[in-house]
C-alpha cells in the first residue's frame, strides 16, 4: 500500500486523485490532505478517508472544519506549516503536489527534502525553483512524476532516454477559447468566456493561463527542468483536438506521440501507479469515429505570454519566479474584474522588464523574487487603475 499525501485535495486535480484512490482502495492509504478554504469538501474527504494529518489555509478555516467533521485522532495544521506537515509526514511515500500557484513551493520542496516521490501537477513550483527542486530530488533519490498531461506524454515517449537523443520535445496546446479571436477584442473578454476551455475542465487559474497561452509557457519551463532538455529544443504546437498530448522527436528523426482521451484521471493514474500500469475504467480512444489531427504554429503576437516564458527561461536565475508571480497577480486581477484580459501579458512584461535576473542559490532567493514581483505587479495595477480613472 502506498501512503499518499495530497496538497490541494479539494481542487480539480486533487479530487481526481481521490477518484483514483477510490478505484484502487487496496493500493493506497490517504495519510495527509492539505487544502485552502473549501472546508465543505475537505470535511467530506476527512470523514471518508480518515487521514493522519490535515491542513487548511487559515485558523478560521480550521475552526470551521472542526465544526463540520470529527477531528479526533488526527493532526490539524494551518497555513504553510500545516501543508509542510502534510507533505513530510513519515507515513507518506508519495506526495501529490496539486495545490495551485506559489503556495505549493515550500511543501513540495520539503517533501523532496524528506525523500518522498512527488507526483507533480503544481507546475508553478518547477517554474519558480526548477533547478533547486531537481537537484533536491536527485540528491535524495526521489522521483518527480509529472501529472500535467503533456509532460506525462513526454515521460512515456522518452521512457528514460537521454536528453542527447532528443532533437526536440513538442508540447501540444489546444489554443484555448480565443484561438481565432482578434486581439483588438481581447479587452472586451469577460472572465466567464475565458473560463470556458474548449477541451479540458480545470481550476480557474490554469484555465485563464490556457486562454493567454501562459500555461504552455509555464509548461515549456517545466519540461526543461523535468527532462533536462535545453530551451531551444522545447517547442509548442497548437493542436485544437487535444488528442495528441505531446510528442518527442528523436535525433534519428523518429517521432513518438502519446494519444488519449481528455481525462485527467489518465495522467494522474500513470503517475500514481508508475512504474506499473493498472487496468483503468477510463474509456479508451474510439478509432471507429473519424479523427482529424490539426497542428499549427502558435501566434506569438496575439499571445505574448508564451514568448515571455521563453524569455524568462533564457534570462534564468530569478526571472522565471518573477514571471510566475506577476502572472498570478495579473490573473487574479482579471478574474476580479480589475484588469482587462489583454493587459495580463502587458503587466507581466512590465514586471519582468523592471527585474534584472538575480542568481538563485537557495529557496529564500526564490521567495524574495516572488515577493518583489508581486509587489511590483500590484504597483503597476494601481498605476493603471489611476490612469483609467483620470
Ligand atoms: N486541473 C487540471 O486539469 C490540471 C492539469 C494539469 C496541471 N494542473 C495544475 O495543477 C495545479 C492545481 O490545479 P487545479 O486545476 O486543480 O486548481 P484548483 O481546482 O483551483 O485547485 C487548487 C487547489 O489548491 C488548494 N489551495 C489553495 N490555497 C492553498 C493553500 N494555501 N494551501 C494548500 N492548498 C491550497 C485549493 O484549496 P481550496 O479549494 O480548499 O481553497 C485547491 O485544493 C495547478 O498548478 C495547475 O496548473 C491542473
């Protein structure tokens, strides 16, 4: 039985992880659950799985949880320290990192420090601190297994092959809901439109990142760190059908692609069962129906976020952490109706332009860059709002 801790258990990925646990009750024991503020869902999970340790974002959420479910016999943690306790519990052999954004960084890093394998959905942590995380995993002999469907595809196609054997990795992208929408109309986009993804059902932040193509940019950085392939060998193609989850072209010209239905339980189960494959109740591809596979180049002019991510990776040091933090602030502002859709990329670009990259030697350097970028982004948003009201 694998002892499992889940960071972000109440989210889109987290709840799918628990569906896999339900499908294989003899294979997993849930040791820890960490969430933010969705106390109702967490209470259901606590009463169903009776973990050893639970964590929520605030003391108030902890009190609410205590009113909804019997917490006797388990440890309740709060905030970052609580999430770290979930991630590093001695009985957890595998930690699923499925919180959203920078909040996942420290607990995921502590899991690797404690020698745990990590099934990683929370790509922001690798964007912020890829080198540190990969080094920590290597030093402690832990695996980082991707849950992102694209990286899961690459992991399967690479199957342990060396980076020198790779001509290029090809990450596919659906193109999001605005693939054909003219840029001049981007400022009229309302959150509901941006939140309706054509092929995947996901959390709010990643769905907006998919609409700006920042998600693909973050994935380029993630692929670089996961597979040790240089940035110029990580490419992106728009593939609206989302049937090919990604491809590897090897130096001999062979291309391997992984295909599948758009169901996150597939890559999640792959990461949870690795290196084995288990019989799943998930339907396979239906090849009796005509399937068309289209590929096109991304439009960098309409979707500048992708280029910003390549720029951050090339600049290195603290720049990817700055990109990530500015994106988190800008996406939150858009969702709250404080920033037009088209200005998300402008805001991130402005924050990056004001930041000379600094070397990253330790996690504190990452956290300092993250804090700086959040503050800088907020200042830019305030200035922008002031200009708009003049
Ligand atoms: N959804 C997908 O299909 C998908 C696919 C590939 C990769 N990913 C990546 O997976 C990650 C999660 O995405 P998602 O779509 O599942 O997001 P989501 O539905 O918004 O869920 C986010 C999770 O993070 C939790 N969280 C928020 N603040 C927290 C805190 N301070 N401490 C601990 N947990 C906290 C949330 O808890 P509360 O809800 O309780 O506040 C929730 O459980 C993201 O990095 C995303 O890029 C997602």
